[in-house]
C-alpha cells in the first residue's frame, strides 16, 4: 500500500487519503528513521498485526512510502477497508 507520511504531528492518526496514498500522521520527527518506525508501529497497532508483519519497502527518506503487509491478502484487504471506513 502507498502511504503519505506527515511527521511532527500533535498525535498519531489516520488522516484519510492523499491522492492514491493513505495519509498517516505521527508525532516523531523525520529524523534518523524515527517517523518511519512510528508509521510501522501505528499501522501494526491499527490493523492488529505484529510490527514484524509491516515492512517499509521504499521511500525511507521521502514522505511518499510503500508499505508491504505480510499475511493473507483477503484478510488484510478487509482490515484495511474497515480501518479506512472507520475514519
């Protein structure tokens, strides 16, 4: 999935869509990978997954990131739809 990162926010939250990417705000600064790690933890927590099953596959130094979720595709799709619609 595509993610648009917003580091330095007041609180971590899903902020809807940003074009074709899911916009995620995190408190941590975009420094030394802190925001990337926070995004991975946030996604894992929100989707009730292990952080080890959420992999940042590209965009380490960009706001635009690609995240790979390990697991059953059907189950993950359902979790993502519920999460995005709960907004």
